[in-house]
């Protein structure tokens, strides 16, 4: 097919379409560069990572106590609880009910977490780098 035989209106439509594709590609590339830069500054952290290394210890348990002093009306805190439940499924996390053999303690401060351990006479088994403590009650 010769370019001379293509009608001017078709050529115009093809040129406009090509420009839209090129400009769209440039804009998409620019957005991806911005998002990649933001990801490097603020990488995604999965809150469930705080509970890594716990599942093998609580294997076979139906319920584990999830003790927290955090305000669960705050999205970040309820998301953390939800991610813990998801990460440890099929174990059911029983929120602020200490009447189970294992306690998963996730407090705002280390001194408060230590006080919880002492109050329930619980022996710490594991602690994540985010401060979450898995403990076993000595009296149950």
C-alpha cells in the first residue's frame, strides 16, 4: 500500500492515534518512576511479619490470647490485629482474653508488655523485632 493512496483523513487519524499512544506511554513511564521512588522511601511493610516464627510454636492450638493495650478504633492497630489473625490462621486469636495457654502480647510499650508477662505469670518464648511477644502461661 502506498502512502499517497491513503486518504488525508485516515492519515490524520493515524497520526493522532500514534501521538496519543506515545504521550500515554511517556506519562505512564513518568508515573512508574515516581511510584518506584516513593516505594524506596517508604517500603511496604506487612504487619503480619511481626508474627513470624510464632506459628510453629502454637501449632495444634485452637485459640491463642491476643493481649493488647492499643486502641483498636485506630485503623493501623486493627489492621495489625487482622494481619496477625490472617498470618496465624487457622488459630483463632481471642482478643484480650488471657484464659488460654499461649499469649500473644502486642503492647504500646515494652514496660507494659513486661507488666502483662508478670501479671499473668507468663514465660516469654519469642519476641519479634517489632516487639510482639509470644508467651506461655505457667498456670494453665
